[in-house]
């Protein structure tokens, strides 16, 4: 899959597969995909889909790295 042109959808799929197979956070998965594909993490913003962005935001709020809205603890 290294010679295939990277799109937002392919990047999202690779991140989701990495999260589920390695049981790591989305941020770690993004960095792992960047490392595996030799992509500079500073350049990855153009591949982040709204789905991944929402999941990253939820992780950041959960880890108190970002202020969140009024959410009920579940």
C-alpha cells in the first residue's frame, strides 16, 4: 500500500485499523502511520477527516488536554 496515492479516506482507514489492531490512542496511531509511511507529522493535517478530528478532540478532552463542553460522565 506504500505506492498508492494517499487520500483522506485511505489515511482515515489506516488510522482506524492501527487504533483497533494495536489498541492505542488516535494521536499515537496517527504518528505511527506517519512513521510507517515516512510522512512528516507537520504535513498530516490535510489528511485528517472530520471523523478523526472528532475522535482526537474527544481523547484530548478526556485527558484534560483541552476544555470540553458540558458532558455527562458515562
